[in-house]
C-alpha cells in the first residue's frame, strides 16, 4: 500500500495497527492439517536456537494468530490452504505452519529437509518441486477501507505461474497415481 497524502498515511497506518486490513494467502504445505480448518495461536519471537529465525516462543514473543482452511489435498502428501492473518508477525504463516508440522513447501528456512519429503511425491510433482525456488506461499487478497471515502477496497492476485505449475503437477500426480494416495 502507498498513501498519497499524510492524512491517508495516518489512517492506513492506523488501520494496519488495529488489524482492520484483511490479508489472505494461499499456501502449499506438506501433509494434511487436522482439523481441516482452525486457528494457530502462538507468540512469535526470535528462535532461542537460531537468532536468524523466528519461532513460536513461550516467553518474550508477540501474540500471533493465523486462521487456516483446507482447500484441497493430494492424499496425505500435501495440501493447499487458505490462510488469513489476525496479526502480522515476521514470517507468521511459515512459522505457524512449521510449528504444527505442516511446513510450507519450498521453505528452506522453516521447512524440513526437502529430500525427506520428496519421497512422498510421485513424478512429475517431484521434479517440479525440485525446481521450485521459493516458498509456495502467495498473497492472494488485500482488503481495506479507503482512507478518505471509507469504501471497502479489495485487491486479488492470481496464483503465480510457478506455484500454479506445482499445483497442476500435484493434480496430475494424484489423478495418475491413485495407489500412492490410499485415502482418496
């Protein structure tokens, strides 16, 4: 967001601070969270083991709440989630998903070693993921009230091509390899 005037800047900053700005994300994660929708509540602060990383901490962190809902899954190997932030902490979705054991695919910082998880995927999904160079996390929607008119503004962004290709490869793998996914 960019404010054109000082007054707009003050109002938008206040909207962010009071959590009146809606942010929705799409995430591809390892495994299938149970329950299929829910909340992850955990204070986020510097990791006691690695000061370069954030983590869910028991003391000294800032309150953080992430809402998630399962949109689709590929057997027990991976899922697509819709995530909404009720707070805005550094790396919040990545930290919270890792905390519950469902790290974001492609996350080299908060995810498990990818080689361990790649074995869960059939081709061509495995090859696409090996070539995936970032976290499979996408800022899908931003909503807020206009600082002057109070009109609700909503901006949506389609899934980027690289992430859409990964979803397509997972869809193909699921349809072509039903034995690998016995839960469906």
